[in-house]
């Protein structure tokens, strides 16, 4: 078990390092000069060059990367070019809002996704199954931002039931969370249905049916229990994505989370904040995947003892 966890941890280091190199180079390929963006209409060549020297952007890119990475490792993530706030403090503050949105969204996905998947598998090829699958195709083919815009117009403008901007109470989370959850519910329900139907055809299930066990007990005790592993894996991946910051949805609803901060910082050419956000997002995603792998090993002894990859 220890070797299994150690191997998974070892995968994280090169992943984050590769992402850090990639984002460091890509953010500097975006058209526009930070000095000119900061100075605005008063920008001159000399003034912009002074700003670039103050930010260390006049040095070779590999030198910039070396100093930036060294500072990241010691906890000095720099300061925002525009606000002057600590990048790490700014990210952690915004991450609190994203975490609230992610927790509500993953709860909705888990409850409705598994329930609909169980119902669809239980009533396979019935009118209930066909109805669930038909609606699933509709939501699955709708991008997150389209769903967000439809919910915003419908429940925020025509039927003003929920606020459409900012953060506050639980009412501010309803529309963004359902915008993020609908496609996830579809994916989890389809995965649950497929996994349950696969398990339902195995010999030990046929034996349980031959013994005369109630169908409800067979479904929830035998089939669902043995088909939940891929569902847990996908929920972990989905939760990692939600915690990483839901860029478009947070931007549409002006929700002050990590995704909205990243998008605004990219538009403002705020290099320190963009780089910090991406590294933080990558680290969170890797840690969530690590937690899922460890949970998987606890649930399935074959993984723990190296019987399967």
C-alpha cells in the first residue's frame, strides 16, 4: 500500500513542473505588453520599459522562470501587478468561494446522478429508462456556458427567483451550481447504469436471483456495491475539475471564484496572478486524483495488492 501511494505521489511532481513551464511560456505569448496595459492611454515606450524592468520582464525567459519557481517553492508567490495584493492570499480567498460552489455541485451530481442511474438500470429498456436517456442526450449535448445562459435568462430575468450576479447566501449558488451539475448528472447516471448492467450479467448475481433474494436487495446490496468503483473515480475527477475553478460559469454569473479571477487576470496580463492560479489549480487537481487513487485502493483490494493497474 505504501509503495502504491508513493508511486502516485511521484507522478505529481513532473506533472506540476511540466504545467509550470507550459503556463510560464504561454502567458508570455499572449499579445500585449503588461507595461502598456498598466499605463493605459498614457503609455510611452520609455515608461513601459521602466515597468517591464520593475517586473523583471526584461531578463531572459529562462532566468525569469528560475527566479519565479524558486520563489514559489519558498512560499513567495509574488504580488498582483494591478492590485498589489499577495497572489497566494488572493488565490486562497477566491478559492473559498469556488470550494462552496464545488461542494454544492458535486453533492447535486452525486445524489441525482446515482439515483437516476440506479432507476435507469432497474427499469432497463422501460419507458423510464428511455425517458432518462433521452433527457440525458439533451443535457449532454449542451455546453456549460449555454446551460448557464439559459438558466440565467429563465430564472434570473423572466422568472427572477434567484440572483444572477455576485456571491452571498445559498441563493447565489443555485444557478451556477445547477449550470455545472446538469452535464455531470448525465455522465454519472449513464456510467452508473452501464456499470450496473454489466455487473447484473455476472454469475454471482444470477446465483443470488436463483436463491430467491428480493430484487431490491440484489440491486442495492450486490449490484450497486460492486459497480460503484468507476463512479467514484469519475466523481473524483469531476470534483477536481469543479475545485479547479469553473471559468466560464463563474464569469457568466460574475461569481468571485478562482475561475473568474483567472480569466480577469489573463485579460489584464497580470502574469503573477495567472501563473499562481494555474499552479494552484494543477496542484489541487493532482491532489484530488491522488485522494481518489488512495480511496480506490482501500475499496478494491486488487488495486492495493497490485493485482490490477
